């Protein structure tokens, strides 16, 4: 199982970024996918999650209305479109999948830095 994130970078306040996570090693279309983030000195937190079909999604209150999670099951890829970025969004962002109650996988992370 492998998750590879990309798309992070440095952006000014109010800017946008789109993160991508390419998955392999499992049947992508069968599993919900999630994005987490972890800022320095803080715990990792759930940002958004999406159902296997992509029809349903849920968001942390702090990103509702600004972030959109989506997926392309034909490309084994999940996305996180981020807009109206704030300095407090600065964090390492991780792609995540729970394959069984005891087996989860994480990507290596991609850094998002929002300058004020």
C-alpha cells in the first residue's frame, strides 16, 4: 500500500492550492479516503474525508466552505482543493486510508505554508 501526496507549497494569505494523493496497492474505489494535517507543536487533525463513491464528504469546521475534497477512482487519486488560505492553515498535510480496523496507511506528507 502506498500513498503519495503532492501539490504543497508556499502561498500568500487568500491564495489557493490543490493537493493530490495517488494511491496504489489496494482497491482504491472500495475505501473512504481522508486528508489530515499537522502543524508544528500540534496534534494531527482530520481535515476532510470522502466516501468511496465520492458522493459524500465531511469537513472540519475550520475548513468548511474553503476546502473541497474530491476523488477520481479511475486515477486512484484523491484531491484537496484549498482556497481562501489562512496562516493558520500552515501544516504538513497527509493522505490517509483505513483498510481494516487495525491497518491504516499514511502518505509521506506535503507541506503547505501560508504567508501573512
